[in-house]
């Protein structure tokens, strides 16, 4: 197991209209997960090569965000992030990120990844699991959160109903899907994949397109399940599968589809709370 801690001062990159920026936080947690993988495997930099000689990357299969006080973080506030990473399978890893200030907990982020490679150069639709004859790090039993996330991701990937998702909602939502053309300069990462943190941004844009709240709600929980990726130039469709708007919160389950072949590439379950007066 690898553990580390980092300190931050909230500035414009870390903040948005409702407080701490979820997009920044996801990117930072993903970066720390990637750096921890390098340290756990005895590397000075995260440079992984699979058995077939191709470059391998850690692809997130699921991410769980529990936001406790995003709207209480303001400019120049100090906060810390404690990160632990463990190996939970041959090519699977799980990290936990605890974000807190002197006032208390701000967020918990849980991330599960597996190593992948492209079987066709430049084609993100050819991604397959990578194998390593030797990969440092003892395999530990996965935490209960990791096992639950993996089980839900497996059900959603197979097109089945996941009980922990289904029970959050009532009737299906008949809202028209929202289409996006991801931009290579903004939505893709340095490995030329559609960046995992961009999925959250597309769902938030679809939510804003549908509601345009006078007072935007604040994130409470978000679960992201990733099934596939896209190539530059492909479009996405964000479909609201179910939605619940209550006095205390707004919740929705969105499925994200690849327009070129209709493949379901992600499911995102979101719960937000209304901002305090």
C-alpha cells in the first residue's frame, strides 16, 4: 500500500461558482492515483509497457465522489488531500482520497482502475486489458467499497439493472438526449483518450441545458462507471435515464452513448443538494 499527503491553497483553478471544483478535484485525484501507481511499482515515473510491448495506461472503471462541503471552500482556504493506493488484482488498483480542512471533511473520492492498451494504434475503440508478466506490489483483498463499485459497474456494462442505482429513482425520464462533440484541446488527455473527468462535465452541461437553475445546486454524491472510450471527431449523446427533483435534492442517472455506433460508454449517477440561503 502507498500513502501520501498534499497541501493546497484554494485559488481559481481549484474553485468554481459553487465552491470547490469537482472537475479540478477529479483531475488531481486521478493524477495522484497515477503517481502512486509508479511508486508502488518501483518506477520514478508512470511509464508502463505491457507484455506485447505496447504502452499501457491505468483506465478508471469506476469513481465514487462523496462531497461533504464543496460550497464551504472559498478563495485562499487551505486544505489537504490524503491518498492511499492498494493493488486489488493482477492489473487492478484502488485508491482513496480524503480531502479536508481545519473545519472538517470536504470530500472522499474512491477510484478503481485497470491497465489497458490499444490493440490498434490510434484507435480508442480497440482498447483491451493489458497484461504484465511482472508487476510489483502485493495483491490485497479489495475494500468493501471497491467490491461494490466493481459489481455495479459490471451490471451496468452488461445493460442490466443495478439495484443500488435503481432504488434512487422512480419513473423513467423522457427528456430528449443532449449531444456533444468533444473537443481534442479540452476533453482529451495526453494519452489521446477522452479524459475520465470530462464525463462529469458533459453530464453537468446536460443538466444545465435542461434546467438552468436560478441557484445552481451543489454536488453531494457522484458515481461514474466507465465502459469504453471514443476517438477524436466522434460525438456523444447524454441521455437522462431517470431523474428525481425533491425539496432537499436533485438526483439523476445519465447514460452516455457513442453516437457512431450507439455503444454505451458510461453511466453517471448524480445527487446534488440545494444551496444554503
